[in-house]
C-alpha cells in the first residue's frame, strides 16, 4: 500500500463524456424519436421546409459511444480501487 488517495470516480473525462452523451441523446431524440414518419420513412416539416428520413437513427451512435467511454472510465477507476 502506497498510502495514495484514490482518484475521484467522476473525473473530468467522465463528466465530459457524460455531457457529450447527453447532448447527442438530445439531438437524437429531437431528430428521430420525436418525429412521426410516414410509411415511406420520411417526415416533411412545412414550416422549416425540411425533410427528415428515418435514417437519422445513426445520430444515436455517438451518444451510445460517449456513454460507453464514460462507463469504461468509471469501470477502470473502480477496478483500480479494488486492487
């Protein structure tokens, strides 16, 4: 035992990864989950004149990736504390 104080569980990297995941989840929700698509997989917003397709589910991938990074960092910290 070296007597060193263990590193905090929520480091700057974990907080940044969780913040990025929350941001990407918010974008994913508004661009994909919050939209009603027609039978062709499209949604037309007449006010903004924008067509959104159901392929925008890929916006959830960065959110999941950032969340996985945060979980791996937390898991690594817990593993180091255990040993």
